[in-house]
C-alpha cells in the first residue's frame, strides 16, 4: 500500500544538512513516499531529481560510504544494512527497508527500470573522471565535486579558491593504497589547458608559502603535497608515504585528447547513386583492361607462331582460298556484248536453281 507522497522543490526538504551541496549538483525537486506491505513491512523511499545525469552521479558519490557494498540496481547502487542508495539517469533514490530481503533488491531493480532516462547531453557523465587510475583504488571513495560546499565537506587537499569553480572547473578525488600507506589523489579539470596552467602557477605559489597569507590560497599538509599538470587537468597527490609513491600515482594520470568531428547528415539516396556510378566506371575500366590484355596476348601469339612456323599454322595456302564473285569481269563482258539500251546481264545457268556462289 502506498501512503501519501510528498513533493518539494526545496533542497532543504531533501537534505537539510546538505542543501547547499544538492544545489551545486543542480537539484530540481524531490519526492518521498512510504510503501507498506500486507505483512507490515515498510519501504521508505526518497527520490531527488537533478538537471542531468552528472548531477545525480555527483550526489550519489557524495553520499556513498566506503562500508557500502555494490548492488545491481539502476546505473549504480550500493547498500548498507537496510538502506539502498542508487541513481538512474538524473534521479537519485535513497530507499530504507524495515526488513530487507532478496526480493527487496529485486523490487528496487524493477522500480529503477521504470524511471525515465534523459536524452542528449543531459545523459552524459563527466568524462575527465575516466583518467582516475583503477589500480589500488579503495572502493567507494571517489567523489565528484562541482562546487565549494561539496569540496569542503569532503576534506579536499586544496581550498575552493584553488579549484576555482567559478571558471566552470570540476574536480574528483579518491583514496588509494600505496606500498607505504594510503594516499589521496585529486584531479581538477579546467575548460582549457591555458586555464589549467594559470591555476598550476597559483598552486605552486601557495605550496611555497610556509604559512597562509592574505590573497594566497591555502593548501593542506604542504609537506606531503605533490602535483603535476596534464592537458587541462591538474593532478594532486597528498599524504603519500613517500615521494616515490606520489610520483608513481601521479604518473598514472595522463590526459589524452579525443576529437569528435560532427558533420551534417548525408543524403542516403545521393550517396548510393554516387557509389553506383563509381562502381560502373570501375567495371568498365576493368573490362577495357581485360580486352586490351587479351588482344595483345592473342596478337603476340600469332606473330610468334608465324615467325617460328611460317605458313604452317597460320596463313596456310589451303586456307587462303576464298570465294570471289568476279564482278569486274561480269561488268566488262556485259558492256562488250550489250545493245543500245544498255548492257545485258550474262546468262548463268546456275541462277535461279537454288545454288549459291
């Protein structure tokens, strides 16, 4: 049985403690409801909707805890105890069962399948997070950040001033196991490599300061802080056990640009006609080439045989005889025996008797 559903466009209703974080992920509205089974078990579910899939993904990583285990629900899901957290498209759902069973997850899977998925650019996830290394990654520790509220809540190694979200930057961080201890890796992606280089210089200045000064962004634990730039991405490793571990971790981050060439849709009929004409021209060229090769081969063979065996294979005398009509002799004879009315046709007993010349 479904109880009364409540909806709101206020982020504070969805999460009073982290309303500012939800707004950074472009929160739009929230709906909550309680389902009750005949046996008395209940399911309380709260679904927050965002402007796009990246917002739902970011909120999912914000609430994700290392102790959670992975579940097969929606696009990504994790559970801990009676709670299941998952997102599907641009919707983040937080479900709490009074008593969870195997059927509970199956029911959530069916529910997630009914949620609509966004189309176009709204369905895209941030691409720069793909450059985070997979080896030695500690599960459920990656966070996707698009604003200062989320960054401060995640204890990031740099301040919001360094990340500079006002310039459309975005960040991600995760924890990794290294031979000498646990380390944090953070990537900050900027719209252009030039902007990344400019912010890299700011980080260098802040790192060189022994104490925070006015106008200089602060950096946490400067003594264990290592960084590099690759394309439009700044990679930062903090709290590694050794400098070698930090360089090894940073060395796995290498930006590779991918270029997409968008062209107008091609007319299929015109393309097919062009291919047909091209194929006809190619076929004609092939047939002409074969004819030339065959002619040259046959002519060359005749010439060779005539030189090797003159008058034996080709041009033999018995093959040189041919039927002649003797038209010249007939005309001369007719003129000599003709009358004043003109030449008379010679009599030929073979004519009209079914014989041929």
